[in-house]
């Protein structure tokens, strides 16, 4: 039964999620000056890609503790959940003050300094990503993949609408980057809110 649910929901969730992530990138590439677009996309990679390593560890630990919780065994799932929620904004706080990171970026190619103005914009997106990105395995374990499927479908159409507005020039300038970051933030917070509602 669980395998059928994975095929019915988890795989479509992944495909829809990948499509949703690509749409704004295509829109930005199409209408924003190449240098600025490259700087923003580099900023997202700099901020979000390393978090995947942290999320990998969170997924393993979280799943072990969640399964123990489901079986009524001694576990630390709730303290882990609270700690991730509380510490994520603090860990990522240097993004709000990009001058703190300028010293380290000076050791890379000069073009990396172009990402600094975008870090405060991406900060809420990164926080939402870190507090929610590890919950996918918990939704699988609890057979709640259908809830994520609904969120992914909703976010796909919202992102598609925003991307069309960007392509049409209705959304332009720095608003493009703020809107893309806002979408990523809302996406993560929806995952988080659904989990809280189901488990607490």
C-alpha cells in the first residue's frame, strides 16, 4: 500500500516540484539582464544548495525519531523539531548582513561579490527551506503524501502565473527577485504549516 502511495503522490510531487523550481529561472533568464540574472541565480545556489547537506542529516535523524514516536518509544522528535525551527533563522542570520560574508567571498572569483545584494532577499526563503525541507520523509512515513501533492499543484499554478507576469513585464526590476523569494518562502511555510496541523 505504501509503495502505491509513493507512486501515486511522491513521484508526482518530485516532478511537479522540479517544474515549479525551473519556471521562475526561465522567466528571469528571459527578461532580466544576464549579469544580474546570473548573480541572483548564483546567490540562490550559494544559499540553498549547501542546505541540502544539512537537510540530509535532518531527514535521517528526524525519520528515526519520528518512527520511535509513532511506536510510542522514547524519542526526541519534538525537541528536534523545535530546535530546527528556532535555530534556523539564527544560523542563517549572516545573510541579512552580507558585509559579514564579503571577507570570505574575497577568496573566490570577483564575480561572487555580485551575489551579496541578493542575500537579504533570499534569507526568508532559505529559512523556510531549512525548517521544512526535511519533512518530506516524515510525510512519507505518515502516509500523508497527498497533502504535499495538493501544495505542489497549488504552487505550480501560482508560480506559473508569476512567471507569466515576469515574461510579460508586469513584474519587473527588483520586484522580480522579491516575488520569487516570497514564492519559495510561502512554499516552505505551507509544508511546515500542514505538518504542524497534522501532528500537533
